[in-house]
């Protein structure tokens, strides 16, 4: 584990950079100040990048639009790998037809629709259509009535043996400097425990997220895992998952892991990043390009 | 483990009977048919009983009223030991003053109020009174807005180091033949996991429930644990808890444990009742009295 | 939570003091220096005390002998409440006859023997006597071959539905300044997970430990929980358990909880002692008596 | 979920078959009777197969030798994907130099050695070489003294922050019709819990196992996940993992899941195989070839 002053020197060592989104590129206050220079430097050096995120609440296009509106024009939808995309792939491969019931916003459901499958919020499942429900998905913590729809979900799952997918494994997410919000992954764990069934989870630290991005790259070029580095702010998801997949990893201190806690938490958890950097901002001098 | 045809022969063996309420005396359909004869027989034989229940949503008086209205006139408030009463005792002993924030109905909060302590629903905690909050209690799954108030609870607990009490350890409870409802104990576990703190739980199988009833008895008579039997429908709460406290135990098959599953579940869990009975109904013949 | 300079002022506030043994009265290096003055002061003030310990490896007599040999003459066996004594009470009440198989030393098994029950190490269970085995107890991490006897235990428990008791809930215990040892409670959890059955655990933080001591007192005098204080070095056992039972609690910093970590760990776990003291040593001046 | 009489009709539907080893191809009694015909049929139909196993105790060559000695000549080492191979890949990518301490037999350690890394049993770690230990691996439950070396492992991991790999995620494995043995995955979980650190696990149901086999195929041909089927006897590893990776799955009833329990366990766990077959034996009639 090395402490690196300037993230630029890490970019220089790898061909492809995987970034977590929240806590690395943006926070609840907007973009991490100066992060645009990182993407300029990547472009100038002809290095590639992917955003690997547990955010399943919106499609890659919507996520990219969000970055663009904040001022980060460089990010395009084809560079975003989200746990929602793995959910969509799962449905494509494993759920042939019927209704996919979901908890989340209409937006979060829209982009996972596939030919032959119809999505329907849990609130609209009735005795007349319950027979056609062939899967149930936990997509987002918004867009439904918690009390009514969570109780309804429990009872649907007690009656039907269907695959249940959790599209975001996080248990909470930050809302502001002081507040967090319960995430759909936390709610899903409560319900999994009550119904006693095994849900399918997509999201870091699970390898399947990294594999999805790795496969996107291999469609157009050959690549070795040693040429990729994963950059994240959370030891238990970004760093643990990146390490296990065989990637070098960078812990940045702009999000979940505070500068004063980094060393203690690395020692306490045993999750070791290859590097620790204050930020993912590449500080460029006049000779950088 | 013996299978006993008539619950009456068990009553004959003990001085004091502890009953679980739900699944033993009543179900979602009302009283277990014939259960009145059990209480008549207890009275005739001058045997005592206590109802030991994880229901913290109402006071002993309200719970007794409920039984009376259903037609079971024998049950008086002084015979009911609920997890809510342990919560009240905890507040008496350990929380000297301030506001006790709660999740639950107004009714559930009312009876745990003690001199010097003021209860306030989580929804009414504000920046102006948060400094006075000295404890937080999970009382009931009704009476609050799940999304707003659970998120608010998470953020209160991240900011304040106060005792948190869970007055009902169940994760779900039956609503009808087909449906269950998420209980406050399940919700509390989700939030405990998110905030990473240790909550204090009152309810079976924890010994403190049995000890509370045992102490009530010892206030007016001497008693040996061998003279008490615990009757319940749930292996993990009634039977495990009763066994651990040193009581003989009876599993009845009118609630959580179905007749066809009893043997398999006893073997799978290793939780062994002293007896298994179809019901807690004492079938009286003309010579019984 | 108040930081108290001299433990003497806490003794002055209560009638009865409960002490944890390891980390409070003794460490792996012997007695906590000066702890004798605490017991002299207790005697002078006619205050009573109990040692409440998760150590089930020896009988109360052997534990008292140990303290006496170290130079703490005041401690008598009748003042010691161990998780082994709860195990013995459980066997008395719930296991009528047969063989009690155990993992532990011969010493640890000897004192839990009761009339009618015969203890036998797991290594001596054979096809000729397995039918008589009516309970199995995890007593101590020493006295048996881990590989042979743990595998044998798993297979006995897969075949027989019998009560399984864990007489020490700790997962590890300190051996020296630098090293710990795996405790029988940790081993028991691994096996519980493999066989999928529910074991019965005795030991702090469970209320039954405190209740046992509380009942010993009530045999000869009346007492209110407000007159007792629990002194311990471990938040998750001594303080959590004492609080839940309704006692005031003192965290001392001579064992598991280091002075520099106390505040952080109290905030992180939400387990709040009534007081924090550096040690349980009563520093006496000439006017103390 | 369809019940299929003859496994041959499943082979006909897919290009590549993934098999679990234990409970599918062999049991503790030797080969599943008739399983050779399956491999003859695969060869005749020019279908490919891989053995995907959590067994890290021996190298692919040794595992293939084992099958050959039992009479299944068709299986070659290049067709075997084990959790040990993922461990070896991890070391190649992430651990540059130093000593890899291990728990297991010498054989299990030998094949994970890579250039620059030296393996050493935990028993041989001393104060003189502990500084060079750069990773620790749980390989096999045999080959070491449980009491001595597990306690030593706990203390090494408390002192050093190094990656810890668990090369077999199973908690127990069958020894005979009646007996099981504690597996290294169960031991590793106990120690992970005691030291409070996060270990890296390789083995089904984790996707990385399936990805490894999938990548081996893609080195010489293009393939779609719809053309692969995973055959296993265990719902929680083979079927859950295969499903999540997007493969069709077959539950066979020659191992962990008994014929009389299959339906109940599928409903209870919610883990749904695409097909259920009594065995993986292809019953060939004279027209099969």
C-alpha cells in the first residue's frame, strides 16, 4: 500500500481505469472539484475508463446525462456499468416471459424491460395477474409506499417460488453531509430474512460487476487484468471487489472513508488497497499533455 | 418428548401454567374453539396461569379487554406479562428524564410512560427537541409513516448515542390464514444493521420475559421452576425460551407449527418440547371437576 | 456517562457490587495491582459483592482458590457466579438421566455432574453408549483433540436430537499482552452453523447470569436493582448485559477496552455505561475507614 | 422447472455442459453407476464439458487422475476448474513476493505455488520469517494440527494486515452415507469472525468460478451463455451460482438433495433449477449414436 500524492501518476501506470461514481467523481454537493482534469488527462493520454456503479435507479443514459449536466461532459452512456445492467442481462437470459414485479420508480423499471417481459410495480399486482408474475426485483427505495408495498412483497414471495433480484446491494446511501437514506439493498435483506428465501444480488463487491466491464473491453481489444486499476471510496465494495477480481485498487478519501480513518479501517478490515490517494483528481502541470 | 391427547393431563402435573397468546389462546379468527374450558378447569383446580406475550402494542388492560370481548372472561390484566412491561421497567430503572422517542401507535406509547419521562413519536422530533431525546423505542409497526420515520430514525441514531429498545422481537406476525405482516422487530434489525449499534431487545426467547413472570409469582408465594410449564406454538420463542429458563414446555399445533411439520421441525432445529399436544384445550368429561 | 476518578466513590453509592473477573480483578499477568484495597473497603463498609464470570472451565471453589493463591484472600466460592453454574442448574431441571457428553477438561465436567447424570468426554462416545447420550455440552477449549472430537461432535448432533449447551459464550480470550486463544463459544458457533440446530447459551450479556446472582442475594435479603452496580471491562458482555437487566454499570479500562478507545467504542456500539473508571481499585486515604 | 426422465435429452439441448464433481459424477462410494455413458455420449455428440468444483485440496492433474483410477478415463486435467485455480490466479495477479502461509496438506499447497512466491505451512511460521508472510490461505482441513495451528493463525492475522484467501467455501463435506467432515470453509468463517477481518472466498456459488470456465472456452471459440447448462446436486452452490451467472441449471438427486426433499427445498429456498433429473446418467438406447 503506497500513499500517492498525485492521482496522475497512477493513470500513467495503467491502460484502463475503473471508477466508482459516488464519493469518487461526485458527492451530494456535485462533482468532486477538479475531477474534470482527470477525464481530460485520460483523453489526452488515450486511456480508457469505465464507471462501475451500484446505482440501479436510472439507466446508463440517465446517469451520463446527470454527469453532463453537472459539467462533466466527457462521460458517455457506453462507459457506464451499473448493477441495473446485470439485472437486465439476467432477465434476458433467465426469465422468458410474464410479468416482472418491481419495487422502485417507473424510470428504474423502464430500462430493464426486455422483449417479452412486462414490468409492473408491486402495487399493481392483484389476484387477476399474480399468476403471471415470473420474477420480482428490488430496484430503488423510491417510487412506492413502503408499508403497503413491502408487506405485499412479503406475501407475494411467501406464495410464489420465483427468482428475486436485488439490483443494488448497498444498505444505505449518503444524502447530505449529515444524513443518509435507507437503500433498497437494506430493505431487501430484511425481507429475505422474513421469507427465508435466497435472493440474487448484483453489485460490488461481487465479481460479476467487474466481469461485465471486463467483457465490454474484450469485445474490441485484448486486455490483461494487470492493466486495469479500480478506483473507489469504499473498502467493502470497490476495494474488496476489485482485489478479488485480481485488479490493482486505489482508495480515495473523498467519500465514505475519511482521511483520518483510512489506516485504522484498512487494518481493522484487512481490506488492502494497492494505493491510497487523497482524491481521483489528476493535478496537471503545464508539461502534462 | 411425549404426545399427549388431552391437555388436561398436563395441567394436572403442574401448579402454574404460562401461555403464549397468539396461536395458543387466540388466532386471527378469534379464540381457539373450546379454550374457555381450559381456564374453567384451571380455576376449578385452583391452578394459576400467566399469559407471556411478545405483544407490546397494547397495555395489559387493553390486552385483557381484548380477550374478554372475544368471550374469554377469565383473563385479568394482572395475569399478562408482555415485552412492553419489560420496556417500561427498563425505562424506570435506566432512563431518568427527557424525551423517549418511539415508533408505534399512541396507545402503545401511552402505557410505557413513567414519571419524569415524556414519550414523543419520531415524527415529532425536531432540531428544537432532539437534544432532550434520551432513548428511542421500537414499539409497533403501525402508527407512523414507514419511509419518512424509518429514515429519520436512522439519522437520529447516527447522531445520538442513546439506548435503543426493541419491545417486540418478532420479525413477522400472522394477519390471516394466508398473510403475514412485517413486525417492528424485523424493521428494528434492518436499522440496527445500518447504524451498526447494539439495540436492547425484550421478548421471548429471552429469559428476562420468563423471569418477570416468575418474579410476579414469588411476590406472593414460593415456587420451584419444576412446578411451572410453558405452553406455546413457536419453537424458536416459546419452547427455546422456556427450556433455557429451566421450565418444562408444551408445543401446541394451533398456530405457527403445523401438525404435519412438528416432528421435522423439532429434529431440524434441535428445539425439543417436553410434550406435544394438538391444542391447549382441556377436554373435560363429567368427572373433571 | 460520567468519568469517575476514584472507584471508591462508586462503591459508596451502591449496596452490592457485581464484578467481572478477567480484565477487572485479574489479567494474564496476575491481580490488577491494588485491587485488594477494593475488597478491604467493601468489607469495611459492609458492602457485598459477586463475581459474575463467563468462565466455565473450573468450579467456583477452583476459581476462588485461584484468586486466593494470587493473594486476594477475600474471595470465597459462594461469591462466584459462573456460566458453568447455570449449565449445572439447566441439567438439574431439564435432563433427567443418561450420559452428558462434553468437550472440555475432566475438571470442567466434574463440577457440573448431578445425581443421575453421568458425564463422558465426546471421545468416549461409541456405538455402544450413544443411545444413552441425553445432552451435549461445550465446556472448555482444552482437554480434547480438536480435529477428531469436533468432527465426532458434528456427527453425533446430526444423528441425535438432544439439547446442546454452550457454557461459555466468548469467542476468544486473552492469553498474553499479544496473543488470544479461540474459546469454546467460537467453536460452538461454527458447529451450530454446520448442523443447523439451535444451541442453548449461558453467559453474559444474557440476563440469566445476572438473574442467578440477583436470586442468590434475594435468598437472604430484599434488594432493589437500583442498589446494584455491575463493573466490567467489556462493552458487549458486562455493560450491555448489566444495562439490559436494569443495573447501573461501570466500564473499567484495565482489560478489553483500552483508555484511548473507550469513547469511540461507546459511540460506535451505542452501549453506554453509567460510569467510566480507569480501574476498579479503590484508592483509600487515611480517612476511608 | 421440468422433471426430465433422461439426462440425454438435456445434453441434446446445449453445446457445453458444466458438471459439479461430488454428488453428480462421484460419491464417497465411487463413480455414480453408469456415469461413463454420459461422457461417451458427450464425445460422440462432440459436446464439451467442464468439471466445476470447490475442491482445492488437489491439483487438476491429481483430480483427473482420481477420476481415471475410478474408471472414468474420459476426464482430462484441462477440463477441470477448481477453486484452487482461482486462488492461484489471485496470487499471480496480486501477491508479488514473499511467503504464502497455508493451512492444508503439502499437496494442496504445491500446485498453487507461483514464481517468486514460496508456500509455508502455518506451523513453520516463526518470529524469524513472519515479516515475509504476504498472504495466508485456507486450503484444506487436513495436513495440520487444528488446535495449535488455528490458534496460531488467529494470532498471525491479528498482527499482520495481509490478504486471506479461502480456497473452498464449503462448511462441511460428506465422508460416508452417515458422516460428514468439517470443511476448511467452516473453519475459516469461525476465524474470520474472531479476527473481524474480511477474507476473500473462491468457490461456487460465486460467479468467479463460472467465469473462469467461461473464459477458458472463449479462448478457442465464441459461446453464448444460453448454450451452457450447469449440472449440480446442491441448490445453494451449483444451482444458485449457475442461475446468477445466467446459465440454465439441472438439479440431480444423487448427492446433497434427496429425491423426497427436492420439491420442499426448492420452495423453501426459492432457488429454482431449470430442470430436475434423477441422475446425470445418459441412458442410451441403441439408436443414440
